[in-house]
C-alpha cells in the first residue's frame, strides 16, 4: 500500500462507485466543450489559452485524486496527466516546443510504467515498426536539424507505449492508438503541411486518449466504468 494511503479508509471497488465516477467525469466533458466552443486562435498564445487547453486533463487528474482506486497504477497515471498538462501549456508557445516534447515524453514514460511489460506479445512490434518507421522517415524530411534527435527519441518512446498499450488491451489499447494518431497528425500539421481540420482531429483524439488511459485505473481494479 502506498505510504500516503496509510491510515485512510479504503474505497471498495464495486459497481456502487460507478455514479461517482460519472459525476466526476462531468467537469472533463464541460472543459472539453469549453475548449472546442472557445476555439482560441493558436496565433494568440496566452496563459488563458494555456489554461483552457490544459483544463480537461487537469479534470481527469482531479477525478483520480477524488475517486480513484489508489495504488501504484493510479499514482503513475496521475503523474502522466500532470506532465501532459505541462506539455499542453508549453506547446502554446512555439519557443517552448521542445520543453513540451520533453514533458510529454515524461508522461509517456509514466504510462509505460503503468502498463508494465506483461503480457509481452512481441508480435505486435512488427506492424508498429512497419507503420511508424516510414512515417517518421517522411516527417524528418521536414523537421529542422536541431529537432531531429529529440523528436526521434520521442517517437521511440511513443512507439513503445503503443506496443504496451496494445498488449494490455481494453481502454489502454484504444487510448494508446488515439494518442499516437493525435501526435502523428500534430507533427505532420506542424512540420510538413497544414491539414484540413488538423487541429480539431488532434485535440479530439488527444482528449479521448487521455480519458481512456485514465479509466484504466478503474478497470485495473475490476471496476466497470461504462
């Protein structure tokens, strides 16, 4: 048991907690709606736009703090969400781009620790490599030389998280897939050429991915969240 949980009453993992999970998800959906309705222009970076962008992820962090089952898996997810929120804020300002990449790399490493290395399923690596390596090779043709190494390192971490998410199955697999899709579209939209509705696709896939990955905290305890 984690040290900070000692002396606290433990929450039973039963279907009776489902209404509480749903109630604490409401702020997340409201924050997502606010982001898409406000649609603050990207060319006007500010702390307000950073807060609006980070708020859905912070709501998921609040969900885990309020009604999460606790334990190592939940703690790692909370760390990943906090790093993700920091990355969201950094990406608002172009000059902080690499800081944002570093924050999201830290988030993915925490997700990787949460997913673990079992089941192993090495057969999943081949299709991942066949998709990510050609895409990344094309993308690097448009990336400034100074950013090639950090983006390559990030892609390696993301590919590993995708592998472990697919191996874990359930919400982790869909969350990892959506996160990879979001990052792939964002990278192409940023370095190669703008895509129609690119930002909409990036953020919709990103928020959905974070939601699914957060809910694995409850699934790992046998709590049905649907």
